[in-house]
C-alpha cells in the first residue's frame, strides 16, 4: 500500500506523497500519521529482511501532497533472531517523523492469546461511518470503508452524549480487496484511534497524534478488521488511549497506543 522506492544509498528510501496518503480539509491536506509509520515499517523491513515486532513513532512535523520524503534506516543491533533499528523521515532538512523498531521472529516459541474480541454485530449489520466535513474525494479516507459496531463516530459523534467507558468499535476494510492485510495496512488502521475521542467526550472532537506505538501479534487473512478503541483519559488538552485490531475470527493481530492533542471542532 505504501509505495516506497530505494534511494541512492543502502538504508535510504523515498516516498512520493500523493493525496491518497493524506487527510485534512480541502486545500489543507497533510500526510496521515499512520502512513508515516507504515512507510517506516516498509523501509526498515526492506533494509533488514525481517518483520516488525514493535515500532514506536514520534510525530514532529507535517508533510504535504506533492512532497518527496527521504527515509533513512540505521540498524545499530542485529542478532540471531532480532534486530533493533531506527528510521528518520525528512522533508529536505526538516525531520518529520522518527520511528524506533524491533524486528525478527522466534518461530519455535509457544503461541497463545488471552485478549478476547468484543461481542459486536457483524459488519453487514452495522451502519457505515460517514464524515461530517467537506473533504477531498481522493484523500486517504476514500480508501477505507468503516462501519460503526459500537459508539458514535463521524457524523454521529457527540449525538449520544459522553461515553460511560470511553469505548468504541469500528469495522474497517480497504475498499480494494486486492490490498493484503499486512503490517503496513494495520499501522494505517491503528491511526484511527483519535476518532474515538469524540465518542468518549460526547462531542464533535478528534485529535492530532503525538506518537503511535504498535505491537504485532499474528496476522491472518480476513475481510474486515475490528478496531476496538478505548480512550483512557483526557487532561490538560491531551488524550491517551489504546486500540486492538482483531480479525473477524477473533485473532488479535496488533495492539497500539497513542497520546494526542485534543481538538474540539
């Protein structure tokens, strides 16, 4: 999904930023935070030949459509089973996002899952999430279908009053069935966490991510992904929350957490 290309040196990659990798109001589009994280995962996995276990992004600045970003990968530690790496994404001299990651696998280790997918209606029985603001028809939102399994989102956020527990659930899928469910796509979906702020507060609210940490578990084929969003608290203009991404069969594929600036619209 993220079209990075090799640059002119080992560990150097480039990303040409198109509208479908951006969000925002018409005339004010910027790179979606999950795209920044996903592109870093694509770069670091290409550089190491290993899959991501964990990655943490710190968002520092914005990039606009038409920009060409440079991603620089360094791998300070490479062991028998895992590597520790860092990706710095720049627009010219401006640092946009920094990502630290661990990669690798230990295939002979035991596998188990204790997190349970919430009991929600299937996607076909859930209303589509519609966005209230005017937006570019070619932005990143156009790539995804989202259905509200629990809570108030999009046009309906704030209509049900504050959530008693800060919990909301969305079914999410890419509109192109040929796009695989992989780490990059899950990293993009994980950045839908700020949409849970309006549901939690019972207001027309959202947020800008300060960071995004994602941990990958077992990725399995699935048509839809359930995003179980839980906003823990808001204070001093910031919110903190976490998100679990489940396959339709209940497999936990990833878990993510964020802190973000609360925006009251």
